[in-house]
C-alpha cells in the first residue's frame, strides 16, 4: 500500500483503480483520470481533477478548487505522474481524438492498399442506377473489408447482394 509520504501537494496523479466500496453511481471518477494533489489527509488525498467529474469544490476551510472537479481518493488508488508523463497523456489524448476522426473518415478496413474502398465504389458505379448501383456498391464494400472486419458474415452479405443483383439482371432480359 502506498503511504501518504509518496505524495506532496501539487503532485500530478492518475487514478489507477477504485476500491470495491467506491460508489461510482454518484461520481464520475474512473481509472485513468488525472489531477493535482490539493490536500493530504488521513486515509486519502484531495484531488482537483483535470476534467469535470461531478464532485465538490474541495473542503473550503482547508483547500478549494473548481466546483465539480474535486474529490478525495485513497492513496492506493493513485499513482504519481511526472511532467513528462503528463505530456505523454496529453499527446495520447490528442492522438486518440485524431484517431477517432480517422475511424470515421478513413477506417482501416476500407483503406488497405493504394485505393480507398469509396473511390473504387464510385468508379464501379458511376454509370449504374438504382438497385444495380446499390447492390454493386455493397458487394464491393463487403468483399473489400471481409478479412479486416466481420469475416464470413461480410462474405455472406456480399453474396446476398450478388444474388439480388443477379435476380435484377435476369429480370431485365
């Protein structure tokens, strides 16, 4: 168990765990959250978190912080992080945000190789209309990503659209 001597007021800390008895229904404290030590008391440490977590504003007669950002956490649930780690955490958050945008705009299961799936679909369907265009686009999409996303399920979906396209083509004759 960590002693309070490991922490000083002003230290940067990260929540590494929550005790079993911790009431998470009324608080938004989660492992990974970071903050600054504002108070060291028997059994726990007063933390002002970097993000809103539904807490209080500190124990006003001992310390105060931003309302809703403060909570007392037991020593064993915290680890000290140095300034270098804080910078890495901030970079990781920024990368995660960038990654989230990439997942939406350029998901990895559609960007393997030199051509993006959407570009191939656009080229393959530019002279098709209606159901032919929809079926062709979905066949390409599911065959393109099957190995990287849903496996056989995607192949079955591609097969369904291929059968639908075959029915459509036979009906036109």
